[in-house]
C-alpha cells in the first residue's frame, strides 16, 4: 500500500510528535508514513496573541484544508491547540498516551520566588490569570513562538520567567528545564499533554488503522475536558483550567474559571461514570457560581 501521508506543523515539537505517531503506526501495522509539513497561520504570525488574529483555528485550518482536499491522510495536533468545534467531515480518531500535564516555570524556582514587581512572559490567558492570582504584583507580557523562541526571549531579558508545558519540554529532551508546578497549585489547560490524530470521517480504513494506536483512557479524559469547554462556550480569550482523570469506570473532573486579571475565580470538581454528562453539568454549575467578571470570559 502507498505510504500514509501525515500532515503536521513544522515546529521542532510538532515534528517530534509527528514522528511519535509515525513510529506507533509502524509498530502497530508495519506501514510506511510520509511526513508532510504544512505551515500554518499561527506559525507565521508571532507578534500578536492568538485570540487577536483568529484563535486556535490558526493552528488547524491549513491542516484541515489539506486533509479534506486529499493532500494528506491524517493530521497530528497538540490537542490543547485544537478548537472545540471541529468540521463534521473530520474526526479525532486517536490519541497517544498522555504525558505530564503540568506546567514548568522557567526563570524562577517558584511563582513566589519571582522578584517583586517582576515580569512573566506568556500568551496564555489561563497562565496569565493564574500567575496574576498568585502574584498580583507582577506584570505579564506577550510571549509567542516555539519553545526555543520563548527561551531565547527569556535569556534576552524580556521577562524574568515564563511557563511552558512539561510534556513538550520532555518530548524535546528538555525535561530538566524549569521547575514543575504541582497540579494542585496550577491546574493545566484542557487537553494539555495529549497528542491527537485526525482523519476524514468517511475514511474507514484509516480510522480502523488509527484505532489500534488509540490510548482509550487519554481519549476519554480529553473528550471530557473538551466537553466542558463546549458547554462553557469557551474561546481563546477564556481563562479556563481543567483536568480529567480516569480510575476504572470513574471519571473525576476538576475545573477552574478565572477573570482576565485573575482577581476572581470559581473552582469545582465532580466524579461519575459518564464523562460527557459530567462535564456539561460541571460547566453549568461553574457558570452559575461564577462572579460577573469570570462569566464575562465565557458564553461565546
């Protein structure tokens, strides 16, 4: 059979994750995989926050176009970069086993250790709100770009500290960079640490092939977190953190919503067997309990 054409962004982390999928498919099926690099708008525009220029679709729309146009057979994404509402002609067919979900703080040993009135670089509304909640004295500046770009900005003195996903650092062999922040202190982004593989919904052969490399607990947990986002009608502007964990048949979901400046927040947790229903119920409960400044970030 011809090689499976795998579409991916061209950043070092994206290529590492693409090769993880390539290796998994080779191990499961012995198939050849051709990696096709597709440059996205999110890669090209680095001087503005994603929310200002189109949101998460900037990472996916070119890959979607290539997939639906038959240029590639599958597309690999960091799941936290995939918008909640996807085209009906595309399906998230598999996820690799989730890696470390935590954030790592680079430039200081802890948030408390950042100098008084210091500067933290991040482009994430969630991280911005969490940092300001813990340290209202610091200022937050925009940091976009791949891992090396952000570390270079930090080294150049553009900020005192920045936050990066532990999973991405580990995949790049940089697991010793920065200090991990406990989930209890900083709940991660929904789907953080998960790699997803999409294909055309009507491509039964590829869907069957991808099913063999799907890590079901990861898929179930991430689907729960994404269902929370859908009910919240969260956007790229929305400061939201969530983590679902699986223990047998039980899903436990923790979530936290913030005001933009981190001054106000609401948090809750729930557990049950039906992760999708659980997520919808928890989202509604969070919105009902949220102060006005928090609710302003949700609902479309």
